[in-house]
C-alpha cells in the first residue's frame, strides 16, 4: 500500500491538504497514475487523450473520478511518484476512481449567451 507514504510525504506546506488527500486515497477503491514515456508537449497531448478515454470509460461503468495531483504539480516531488510506480516514464496525473453517490449535473449556460448577435443569426439560418 503506497498512498499513505505518498500523501504524507508531500504535505510540506502543513495546510492539511495532504491529510485530506491521504484520507481520500485510503478510502479509494483504485488509485491510478497516468504516465508517458517522454515529458514533452506531444506526450502531454497523448496523456490528455488517454485521460479522456479513462474518464469516459469510468463514466460508462458508473464510476466517478477525482484528481490527486499535488505530487505531480510540484517538480521536486514528481520523481518520487516515478520511483514508486516504475523505473521508466513520467507520471502526468494521479486519479482516484471509484463508485460513489451520483452528484447532480453542473448547470450550463445557454449557447446563445456565448455567441455574438451576428454569429447567432448565422447559426439560425443554418438550422
């Protein structure tokens, strides 16, 4: 079990975030690290595409996901994740996946509120 070590070690600000993350990690059915072979722009884009697939697949099965990225966002901590999950590659994202209570959908603004009048009129003509 690796998550208590990860979260405890990364709480250098002493703000309690790591304690909360540790609690979330300990109660998580699955912690996943998404990584790439290289750490460059094309790899970051590939990681985004892979994340899209993971999140859509999780959604289809009724799972929910949240991000635990403190160890990825702090450059001095990232190698620690790399050492824990493999000897090669670059961790790009830490995900917590599991089944939970469904939350209501996020409210969305109508498309028309984003379009200028000219663009909205062109859209109406196309419809």
